[in-house]
C-alpha cells in the first residue's frame, strides 16, 4: 500500500468523506453499517492479546449478523490465516475479506472457510475504490453504509466501535434491518406510480393469509388487502367468477402527532424506507418527517404474519420525537370497510364487540363464512411509558385509541397482537380468537416474535440458495423463495397457490398449472410435506374435474384451467379489453394439458420422495380418471395415430389447434403413468374404480399410437400441426418493447405467424429431458428460442434452465436475469396485481435444475445426476436438496462439485459425467461428503472428503 492510500485509511477525517463514513471517534449512533473496512492486523488474537481477541470476536458477531468485513493488513494471507481460522467459524467467514500485503491481493473465503483470491492484483493505490467496486456495489451497499476504521484506533478502539454497532442493533430490536442486502428488499420514498407494485413486493404472508405491504395509515392510492387462502366469494367482474375473500384490514395504524396526522402525503418526509426482511419474514418501515406545525417525528413499524402460529399477527411501533415533547395518538384499527378490486363487498355484515383482552370484529360473508379478529395493544415497557388506551366500536370496525405522552429523543414502543380465525378452522371463531388473545397476553412479544423467526430459520435451512459472485441473482432468488415459503399452507389440502400467490388480486386467486409445473418442484425438494398437500388439493377437487369433463362430453376428469375451492371451471368466458372490446376466453374450453400436468406432478413427486402411499390412494385415482379423459378426448385416424384436435397448448397465441406437441406428449406420459399404477402399487384402487385389464391395455395402446409431431428429416417437433407453414416473424426486431408482441402485430397476424407466447416445445424439453436425444434437445431449443416472445412470466425461467443444461452460457444468463427481474424489476409491467408465483418457482428451477444441473432419471430415481453449468461470474452455487428421504447439500464450483449427504437412512447414488461419455458413480453414505474434481470439461471419479 502506498503512503497515500495508508493515509486515507489510517488517518481519516471525522464525518462523511466522499460518501464513506470514516471515523476518528465513535460514528453516528443511529446508523447500522453493512461493510466495515478495518486497517488492522488481528494476529494478536492468536496470542490471546485481550483487546485483539475481543475485537475479532466482535468481527465474528457482525459477520454472523450479515455484515461484510474487509481487513486491510500489511501481513501476507499466510501469516494471517491461522488467526482467522482459530477465531471465526466457517459459515460467517464467507462474508470476510482480507486485503493482504497492504492491499495488493484481495481474498474471500469459500463455503468451507478456505481463502479464495478475488483478484490477483488489486489496485492498491486506491484500496477503498477497489473495495467499493468488488465488495459494496455488487451487493447493493451504498457508500454511506461503509464504515472505514484506521489502525490509529488500535484493537481497543476498534473493539469499542464494533461493540457499539452490535449494541445499536440490539437496541433497535425487531426494527433493525438486515445488514446483508441480499436478504432484503428496500423501497425508499413514496412513488404514487409504483405504490401498487410495491405493495405486492412487500407482502407478508404465512399460507393461511397474506397482507399486501401497503402503508399502515393508507394514502390516496393505497390498495390494502388481506387475502384468506382457500376462501372464495363471487366477484363483480364483467364475467363473474369466484375470487379470494378480502378479510378485514387488521394492520391499519393511524398516527396523530400533536393533533396533526403523520402520513407520507401530509408530512414533509426527510426519509422514508420500507424493507422486507426476507430472512425473518418481517415488513419494516422507518419514516422521519415534520408536520405542518414543525413537529419532527421518527416512526418505525414492524409487521409480520406468524409462521409459527398462522392465526397470529404481530405489529410493533416505535415513536421518537425529534424536537418536542408532547402527545401522540395511535389508532390500532380492525376495519371491515373493504372491497375487492372487482368492486365486490364480500361481507354481509359485521358485529364488533368488546372482548376480554381487546376489541373483536366478527363478520360473515354472503356465502356464510364466519370470521373473528381480535386485537390487543400494549406498551413494550409499561413502567416507562405514560399511555392510555380506549376502545371504540363502530358499525364495521373496532379500534384501540392509545394516547402517549412522549419525551424528546426517547423512543416509545407499542406492541400489538392480532388473532384471526374463521369457520373454516372447525370451531366457533370468536371463542378461538379470544382464547388465542389470552394466551398471547400471557406470553412476551419477544417470545412470539422469536418463535416466528425460528420457524423462518428452519425453512431457510432447507431452502436457501447461495450464489457467490452474483449477489443480484442471489437476492432475487431469496425474494422468490420467501414468497413461495410464505404462500403455502402445508397442512390444509383445501388450499393451493394462485397465480399471484397471496399478494394481489390478478386472476382472482385462481389456481393454474403454474402450481404443479412451476412451484411444486421447489417444495418437493425442500418441503415435501407441503408438496404433498398441494397435490391433495387436486384430489379434493377431482369431482369438479369430473363435472367439467362430463359437461364437455368427455369421460374421466378434466381439471379446470382456473380452479378455486370446488375445482369447477372458473375461467371467465370473456373479458373487456382496455378499449372496451369484449374478448372471448377459450382457455377454459380448450387448454386441456392441465390434466396431464397434474398427473406429471404426482408422478414426479412420488419418484422424488418415495411416497408410495399417494400412488396407492389419491394419486392412483387422479391418474386413472385423467387417463380416461385422454382416451375420450382424441381418436385414432386413418394414419393409425391417436390425434387430439382443437386444443390450446402453453402457447396461447395459437388457439383451436390440432396435435399440440406439448399436449400430446404429456397426455402420453399421463397414460403411461396410469398403466404403471393400475398394474402396480395402485392396482387395488384402480380395481375399486372399475378399471379392467382391457381398459389398461387400451391406455397402453393409445400411448403407443400417440401422434408426436416429430419431423424425421430435421429432428424438430412441430409445435402443432401446420406450425411450420406459418409466416416467420423476427421477434428480436420488436425488442425492446413495452407491450406484448401480439398487441403490436394484431391478433390475426399473430395467429398466422410463428410467434410463440411462451415456452411450449421448450417447456416439454425441460419436463421430459430423457425422452429426447442430445441432438434433438439442442435443435429444438435453437429453433424455438428466437421465435418465443415471452409474453408470459412462465417462459424465461424455463429457457434459462434448458439453455444452462445445453451449455449456452450467454443465453442462460440473459434469461436468468430476465426471470429475476419479473417482479423486482417489474419487467412484465403488471406486478401491481401481485407477484408472479410461477416465475418465482421457475427461477429456483433454473438454478437448481439448470445451473446446478441436478436431476434424476425415470429408470433410477435413487441416483442424483449432477451436471453443473456455472454461468460467467458465478464462483459457487450452493443449495440444499431433499431426495428420496435424504437431505443433501450441493456445492457447484468452477473446478469441482461437492455433495454432502447430511441425513438419510440409506446411501444414495451420485453421478457425474467423465471423459468420452463415461459416467462416474458412487454410493454416498449419510453423514459423509464427496467431491468430483473437474478436468477440462469433464469430471474425475468421486472422492470422499471431510464433511
């Protein structure tokens, strides 16, 4: 390091300098830093020097809380490493960096805590600039979140600064945002144009309900909504359909500061941030503003829907007057004054009342669903806060009005506990909610919060994916997994997942093939119990599928394209276009691949989990009835092939087509599964359903005769009959675009062109990979990829998956980034209607099945094939994976792949591809770890290593 660089770090000027926070005294008290740059030689810790030992212990504590720490030292890494290894555990070490040799070399640490050189020669003339480029900006860390501490402090001063940072975090409690930006989604300011979109992104949910992240006090554009999973009432759309029930607003808070409302639209806001803490499942808000009377106030809030007790909802509020002492009023409201986006009021009436602990709002929907909400607000520290709460009961609301006497600079904290039950829970809701409130009143708020956070920690241990080198994708993936975890009810088969999860009203909460094809795989490999429950929803709605098939003149079961609570078709027959045109919707009549999609998901779940019970009972019944549907749906024609006419495939730009390849291939799989079940573990159930040997033989024959659309000359699949004769359109010539391509081309030109809305044949490649030769996979992807306009959020993630498997790195990267931006970048333009749950699931699949290359084969579900394709910039991809009762941890590295068999009752097979097409296989024992090292573009044989 040159003397100039040394002076910049070692002798900083107090305050803010060039955006960084440098210090020669303790830094400002109300700021949590995310990156600490420390000029320090911690080797003294190895000799147990007391202050160095304390300092390095505090460094480890900050690393454990998600901060990143860079140590700048004149020592070499080799000299420093023993102190690091002796003092900092492997997991937090991943967020530690060392600028060794005075900054000439920058090192990070991998998943095993070993040093990895980030750059062979850092520009040690400007160490801070280098660190901002390498360690801050890629993670979204702003300059003001970087604290630079020079060596002049010595170990004691350094320890004091770090200790203060930890104390500040403890003082902030639940209001403290994550120090790791890859675990948070932050929205600053107040943008009227984006507010509905932001509300979707910041949704909190627990599978039982979901609440959009709207402002607690509301605004002129706020669209608050709490959705009750699995509960539906009629909409007021042009074509009425069932829609998710909008529950009373439980999170409403109104603030009055010295008689003036505190709200973003009426208060001059100096700063305003909302943060979705993905790791803890918290929605945080901080606002610092001054009202018309000149009273400056900082308000922080935290909201959560408990993952530990799904009937429990918590809020915390902190109010700190900045320039006055006086009176603040907080109204904690339960409001039944809610309507859906369609304009429907689901509630027939309310009966607010006084409860034993707090006010209760009891309501009943037009359909007879009963609900009870109870609320109780208390002071976090009753002994130090002067507060009086009164209850107010209105026609459709119940409220606690709490008056606080606040003092200058002193935070006043309130805790609110809300309980919610409905008649769907099997008992009288008001009795259950009063009991819950009494139990919660006897438990500390901190304990309730801790149970919720612990539940999230359990889920993240089974789900979290680390992508070293691509923090933007890592954060997007965590955002995706947060919503997938938050939106599933793992113990209630009456609830599936709608296309927009529990975050918005688009599609009215209806369930599509999105669930089985795009979301269920995530649950299968991280939360099998939840996957099973989602599939049992299809069994509970099987009678609705039977009714639909019968109505259309078919046998067996045809699942609703859009399903709600009964399984009957809920796709609207028509919609009104933006220009007022009435447009017919044919999906409910013709998009029949949904039945094969459900069958595929059941089979894939059973293969991946070893759950034969579902194949003996519920799954067997579904497979039998869907097979019966396909037999009645098509016919053998003069060419001797079985044809399925007049359908819509995944590419919804082309309606009423014959022999859609995706539909036919998936129908064939459906029939094959039914044959296997009826002759195997499900034969008793099949017999009970009246299946005869002749019927099984008929399924087998039709599967063998299925028209598949293969062109023997080119090796291509024709997406549907006549597709190859349609006009070619250069889709790329219409990019970039802000509207779907079918709007640009017009409906008729789109239908007569080779323009594909979303992955169709490419989707088939992803699902039935082993049905196609390597040559056919590549040819079909290269043919259909440039013809696909990605008019659906379901499409880019699947393209990323297949492109990664094919080794098309640039293409895979482009589609991975596109998928990551669907919601966080709103690149579909409709995130206001809720997050795109299928897109979120496809992002996980793109990384797990594409980049990490994890898959099994139909012939051997007990063996995991690992074929990673790391994309440019990725230094490591690590993820957990459950397969056949084993818990695995997979680490894909540029030069190797590691698999740790964390738990399991028996060994599992592992396979990598070696030279000349050879495969290296090993039987991996539980509790052990294995590595296959890479040589050129192939892998050597597996070796056992230390776990």
